[in-house]
């Protein structure tokens, strides 16, 4: 398997498309929550996306059930994934989409620190740390209007989303630091989606009403999450993680909330402020710094020691 130590054009293009999907995800969850209970909606999304992964894998002739020693790791990332989305969906009941997307994108910091500590060949230097801080400053600036003193309910929702962000980052580090990098991205994704299925019985045990007479918009929002986000973009994300450095991919994910704001300006007529324009400059600078190759970096295609073993 060919490995890259920097992001090439293909990776940048795929990652940008993924970020566009993720930038709209919180809005879609908020809309879907009007017709589906939070845990029920998250679990249903996992069932639909998991079925699509199975069908896609069968059509491509990709084996998902051979014994390869990854079952325990798969169970771990499945649990992390389920807990992440339980917190995110419930958090969006109490806080706003704009606030939640700020806190959700603390995940790249978790990945950067985890990769620095546990993934050979992905240590961050001063330039990369500065880039991460620049990108986060740009993201925070773009949503500065949402950073008011929260109500007690908003604070609860914010804390839930912060927890979800930590779990998202932890999942990425587990995948990159383990033998899961050597299995099919389809299998890695299916492990996680299988974990989210437990949210359906959890929803029933907690007394959630399930589908609460959802309208067409709520159904479309849930469908978008299942097909575009949980199936297509996550499959692309795990493929990228098997070929490119995790910390640099995660730095790119700062584009997601900003692309969401731009989409709101274009599609919904929301005002794109000077603060947003400045934030885009900061994020672009951060992406450049994080992805700038050091002089000591190995040439493209040379595997890190762990992956060459």
C-alpha cells in the first residue's frame, strides 16, 4: 500500500468534498431532530449507512468478515463512535448548530496530540502547532457571534458536544495507531456503524418516542446524514487515513464549519461578514503551515517504520 507523507491534489480534493458534507451535518441533525428522537435518529442513520456499506462492498468484491485479528479493535471504535453520536445528537437538542460546530472541531487537536504521542512519523513541530492554532482562531472568529454567555441548557449541550469531539479524535487516533490501518476502509467504517446500531435499543430503553411524525424535510435531513455523510464521506475519510498522515488530514477538517457558513450565505442568503473573510484567511494559513513538509521529512511514498514492519 502506497503511503504519502503530505497531501497531494487528490487528497485535497476528496478532503474538501468531505468537509463540504460535514459542514452541513450539524444543521441536518438539528432538522432531523424535529422528526426523530436523538438516539433513534442516530441509530437509524447507522443502520441505513451500514446497509449501504455492505451492498457497496459486495458489489466491489470486498471481503468484510475474514478473521484478521481486528475484532476487539473494531468493537472499541464501534463503542467510541456510538458514544460520540449519542452525545452529538443529544447535545444539539440543547445548543445551537453554530455553537456545536465550534466545539466539535476541537477534535483535530485531540488527533494532533494523539498522533504526536503514539503514531511514529507524525510528530508535530512548531510550524504545525502554529498552523493548528491559526486554523482554530479562524474558525472561532467565524462563529464569534455565537459565542455569547450560554444558558444552563446551552452549557449542557456544549459539554456534550465537547465530549463528542474528544471521542471523534480518539477514534481517529485508535484507527491510525493500530492494525486497522491495514484493513479495508469499508471494514473500518462498518465496525463503527455496527456500534451505532446499539443506539436503537438504547433509545427504547430511555423512553424516546422514536419517529415523531416526521415531515419530508426531517426525512431528507436524516437521509442526507446516512447517505452523504455516514456512508460516502466517512468511507472516503477512512480511505484517506490509510494513505495520508492523520494529523494533516484533521487540520484540513477545519474547512468544514467554514464551508457550512459559505453554503448558508449562498443558499440561504445569510450575510457573509468581514470576520468570516478574515477567518478564511487564517484557516488557509493554518492548512498551509500544518501541511508544509519539513526538510527532514521522508520523500513521498516512504513508509514510516511502524507501517514498514
